[in-house]
C-alpha cells in the first residue's frame, strides 16, 4: 500500500477516475440502429455508417445496366444541392435484379466517375435482397425493424430516406426519380429537423 501511495505522490501511478454509468451516457451519443453498421466503400476502405449520425441519409441500391441508371444524374444533383445542409447520398451497388450490376467495384467506380461524375458516397457491391442480404438492407427491409417501410427491395434504384434521428422517414420505388416532388419534399422536411 505504501508503494502505491508513493508512486501516486510521485506521479508515476495514475488511478482511473470512476465514472458512473449516467455520466458516461451523457457524454456518448447512441448510434441509431439504421446507422449502426460497417460496410466497405468502392475503393475497399472500411466505412462506419455512424459517421452519418445527425445527417439525412438516402440509401439507394444502384446498378450500371438498368433503365433507371440515368437516376445517377439526379442523385448527384441532390448531393450538389443539399449536401451543405446535411444530406448524404449513399449508393449501394447490387446485382440481384436482372444481373444489371455484374462489374467489380473498380469497374463500377470507373463507370460512375466517367459517365456521371459521381461525388457522393458509394459502397462496395453487396446483396440487398434474399440469401446473403447485407446487415444494412436486412434492417431497412425487415418488418420487425422498419414496420412502416419494411418489405423486400423490388428493383434497382429503390430509395430509403433516413432522418437525422436515424429512423427511416420515407421510401420510394425505383421508378420514382430522385428529383421527383415527393422525394425532394421528404428530404427537405427531414433537413429542417435539427
């Protein structure tokens, strides 16, 4: 005991402060369930979706060879217009619908850059429906975790809008364009919330 007291007096022994659970919770923000996932970006880097906490996030399953592929242009326009206000667009390439996203991550990245000059975040290709569904899409489409907007993704370019509070605020079918009035309205309403 004397040795410990001597070390403490000499500044060589640091005793950790005891912090109550309540004090600890005050300093930490709980990550909303919809953003409590880790994925890979198109360039293979780890992405912790919790970095989007407090933002409005639109998750879109994308594909290179789809009739809806020109929606990349409108997604980029939304990104350009609203990112400064807190909107994040996240493209999630998937090949479950008509095999319309057969490329590698490198090929997808090249296509997005050369054809649409995509600057919004793009994840690595993953499964958004059926066997092997990635955890994010399992959460977004489950009736248990998302009773209001749950249900299988129906095709490429389905859109999920997650509000600043981390809850799914809206969902739009693939044919509804990103710049459609109802999509823009949903985004603007969520951006107004602080």
